[in-house]
C-alpha cells in the first residue's frame, strides 16, 4: 500500500455544537464516500499518535500550549472566540490531529508508504504560534513540516494550501524561513481578512476574487505555483487540503468542482514524484457542505493513490 489514511478516534468526539459547520459528520462524509467509491480498499489505514509538547513547541509557544491545557473544560465549552470553542474532547482531538502529521512523516520517511492523507479535525492552518482562531487550535501542517525538517534533516519542504481561506497561521509561522516555500490561493475579502502584502520571499500566496472558477485557478497553479515549486525542489511536500472552495460550499464563493481538486492534486503528486521521491502528506482543512466535501476528498485521495 502506497497511500496511508490516518485519523484519530478523538477527532470524531470534538464537538463545538449542533449549529457549528465544523462538525464530526465531516469525517463521516469522507469515510462514507471513500467506501462507496471503492477507494478505501486501496488505502492502508493507521491511527495517529498524539503530539507531545516537544512536537508542538517547534511552532507554538509554551504559554499558548499551557493556555489551551488550562482552559480545557471537563464539561460544557470554553470559547476562544465566537466560532472556536473548546469542549471536553477538544484538546485530545487537537493533539491527535497534530500527531497525525507526525505519524505520516515517519511512515513516509522510513519508506513504508509513499504518501498520506490525514483525515483529522480540528483543522489547523489558521492557528498561529500563540493563537487559536478559525476553528483551529494547533497548526497541524506546520507541526509536521517542522518535525520533518528537524528529525530527518531536510533542507527544503513545500506547503501547498488550496483552502478558500488564507492559511494565515501557516504564513505567520514560516514567513522568512528559507527552508519552507508556501504556495496558496484563497478568496480575498474573506476570513481571516489579512495576509502579508508584500509577502515574505518564501510565500507565494495568491488572493483571488469571489466567483473565480476552476479554469482560472488551474492557471494560478500552472503559471505561478509550479515554476516556483520546481525551482525550489522540495524534498517533502505538504498539503493543506481545504475543500470549501467547492461551488456548493456556502463558506466561500469560489467555483471549484471535484475535477478541479483532482487536477490540482495530480500536479502536486507529479511535483512530489519528480523532486521528493513522491513524499507527500495531506491534511484535511476546510469543507463544510458534506456531500461536496466527501466527493471532493475522494477526488483528492484518488489522485494521491493514483487509482
């Protein structure tokens, strides 16, 4: 099995309320579509380990980690902000979500698998060094990238983010770090309403207008991302895979469909094969229309597994 499917049982227990779009049913929607499509039989499944403080401290401050730990409720909820709430299972789920990437990196770097999809929640790309926001607590992709750089002495890693929202936390963590190249597109004038302008040299983060459709976003990938990525020659590729740019998802107003997510993933897989011996780890970020999420994730994972 070349593609590893990683999750953690606590990721389904984290619950911010029946009204909240970032719900446990997101993972069920992906799993159900994978089973129905037959793709699950081509994947190898593994549980995520939980991230330790040492893992988190590469990208988060000790004070922030302690803040989350000290405010984790035994019942009810603790609001970080109006949309980001900690419940009794949130901290355990966040540690599992961050640990999924570590599990993926170890499996890929030791050669048991070529790539991995981390079916985790809470998502991570809005979490900064000392701030939870946008449904995110720990920056899962950043934790994994920092781990890969340190443990395996890598010199260059790429982070590619196709969520409809800007991965501001990932940018804050790695801006100016020459070992990391981040490429993204995101809908401008949409949460979190900020990005570095001008961006640091290692950031290729492209704001696009609402209602931009797949053809134009494919051009961003082929004409802007890929030349920089191939020049950079990453040794490991990470993806923040947000599917809320789908035209059916009410969290944004982009016009992507399943075929676009599959095409984008194909380009990234080819990059990883040419520069990184195929080494690639993908992390679930956004995607809140459950049917569109499940279908889009299948297109993404089908491309990862090349089936």
